[in-house]
C-alpha cells in the first residue's frame, strides 16, 4: 500500500526491450507497486520486479482497441489510485515520447492525483546504440530530430512538415514509420533529401531478435520490404548511419541470434537467461522441474533440533542451502546453531549459496560430483554423524558411500516436481527446428525434459539436429541414456561453464 506522502501513480519508462535497460528508479517503483498497468511491447520479465501479490494488467486486455483503449487506461489508473493503491504505469521506452504519457499525466492532473514520471531509454537511443550508429558525431551531425512516421504526410492539420524535415541539418529518427516508408521516403526525396543519404532500419532493437537493414535512402523501402522488416522498428536517416559499418558490435557477440532452450526451474533460470542475453542469444524458457517445500518438514525440524549432535552438514545444491537456512530462520534460530558443525558443498554454486549467508564451506571437492564429494569427505567423517540436506529425489551415491563409514541422516529440505505440460509454442519451435541449442543442467532435468517433449522434438535431439549442451559428465550420461547426442559438455560444472561450452560450440564451424 502506498505511503500517503508519495505520489500514487508512477508513469515509468520500461526501456526499449532488453530487460537490462530498465532504470534503477523504475525498479524501485515496481517494487512498491500494488498494480502494474503495462503495454504489450514491455518485456514480461520486467514484471518480476513487482511483488508477486501486485495486480498485473496488460492494456490489451482492457476493452476497445487503440486508440479507444486510452480512456479505459486512464480510468483504471485513476480508480486504482483513488483506492489508495500504488500504481505503476509501465510504458515502452520513455513515457513522454510517442507513448501518450502526456495525455495520461494530464488526466491524472485533472483528477487531482499526484504522479511521478520516470524516464526510460527510448527506442531511438536503444536502436542507435545497438546498431552501432552514433546519433551525433563531430563531423557528421550536430542535431537529432525524433519524428513520428505515423501521421499521414498528406493529412490536413498534420503537425509535421516533411519539406522542412528534408532539410533538417542533422540525423532524422523516425518512430512508427516502418510500414509507411513507401510514402515517407519519396516525400523526403521530393523535398531535396539526397537519394544516397545513408539510412538504416532497426527492428526489435536491443533484443536478441534485433534485425538491421542499411541502404541509401532511396533504396531503403525496397531493402526493408525484401528483408521482411516490420514493426516495431526505428528508421535512422543521415550521414551517421554509415558509421555502422565500422561501429556495429551487437551482431558480433558470440551467441548472437542463437535460440537457446533453458530448462532450469523458472525461479532459478534468471542467471543463465541473463548470461545468454548479454552474449546476444535469444533464451527460450521451458522449465521442466520446479522446486517446492518438502511434503513433510518434520524430519528436517528434528534434525534442526539435534544439530549439535552432527559433526558435518552436507549440501548438494544451492536450493538445499536456501531451503535449509530459511527453515532454520522460520523456526526462530539463527546461524549460531551451525557453530559446531562443519560444512561441505558439492560444487562452486552450492559454496556460493553458503557464502550468501556468510558461511564458508569447510570442504568443496575439486570436481563437482557426488563420488568426489564422498571421497573428499571420507577421511573426515569416519565414525561421525553426518547430515545430508538435499532434494527429495536424486542420486543416492553420497548416502551409500558414506553410510559404510559414518552415521548418515538424510533429510529432504525441498521437493523437486516435474512440470506436467510444456508450453505448446516452445514445443512447436523445437520440433520445427527453430531452436539451436538445448541446455541441460542436471540428470533430473534431462529425464523431465524427455517426459514433456513430443515425438518430433525427441527425434531432433536423438539425431543431433538440435545440439544438446550438458553441465557435467553425470548429466551427459543421463542424456545419452535417453538416446540423445551430447554436442558439448561444460568443463566447469556450473551455469557459467554451460555458457562457455555454448560459446565454444557456436564458434565451431558446422
Ligand atoms: N515511448 C516509446 C515509443 C512508443 S511508439 C519509446 O520511447 O521508445 C512505438 C514505436 O517505438 C514503434 O513503432 C517503434 O518505432 C519504436 N520502438 C519501440 N520499441 C522498439 C524496438 N525494440 N526496436 C525498434 N523500435 C522500437
């Protein structure tokens, strides 16, 4: 609920598409939202910054169609704010550039509702940066005009004078004009713009889907049509557009344009997705398992009560660490109860999870694998009591090996469940060959993936038409058991290792 001294409605720019281009202020506003009203073009991942309990409304779900929708949007903002709710109106790019943010602010002002405007990275800036086209340049352009291409140039009452724009001494950036280039370009040429003026059109700028077409102005409409570019796109006209040849960088990133299936649980997929995006890939999420609270906390609670009777506490996943420590806190205890127990972590990600709580593991095996963990623990645990905190399913190697020499208690601190049905669009993309790589980060995930796939997709994995990248030798063995080929395996058994393996694979000529 909003603090009464704060504005009630935030008109927030969501940036041009890359979720990393949201401002810190936007994140602050989203974090306190009771209601988020967002545009269709806004990347859905940004909504994760809002509390899970916040109401989320996409404007396309409101009655009417553009522009009849606008009164409904304004009504909604006002009604929610009047109920004391903190409302975030999340708009593509910047709210005050071609997004009717001005009209929304006017409506709020008339209704007497306080608001704050949070600027965003507008599409022109995102497109220019990611196409490698500086909008100004000492030798080429000292001014920029941001123009809408939506208005009909022949329409009486148009605010735009294309004869003046044709003589504009600088860079022209046209929003919403990609479908009207057949009218706009002849108009500019007719009024004196040189036919050979460098020009570029950039679609889905700043995202893995970005496509760019460059051509001399007179040829741009034909080139755009031939390439099949459509909205949303930005058109940049002026001598600066030529700089792309030297300054383009976006398409040179190692995973650029590769569609990569991420099969981790939704709540844990973010890190891998972000690493892939930054390298230019188009991550596609298909969670195959989800983690939940264990069916029964009683065994965990008993172990927590008896913690001082154990000499070792062993974690085999970052999830195990988080669920165990959360339960410990829920029961009113704190880290001091771990004072007498030594800690082991199976690998680097698990060790990092412990460090998040300022706990340094006493033991991490040199190779991230149950067998190595058992070997490393063996000299320390003979005749001792060992507590294994883990998922309710998984390999039994550790317990089996340690039970021979130590007193081992194993408790399920979380439960791993298969996702029952995969998103049909993702399965469709996989079976059509529209996915380049499939990442598999555990044996359980491999088996769960197999269960949700349809036969055409499975066949692609079997034949190696889609390259499978696995996190470790154990996971690769599980993948091969399913009859699929493994195209690459991480040498460090972490998500960073998977990404490095993908980069190596992408560099290898087909
Ligand atoms: N307020 C927004 C603009 C809204 S108008 C902003 O500041 O960016 C919608 C137009 O923005 C689209 O027709 C297109 O011209 C442009 N646009 C938005 N996102 C884009 C993207 N990712 N790539 C290219 N153009 C984009």
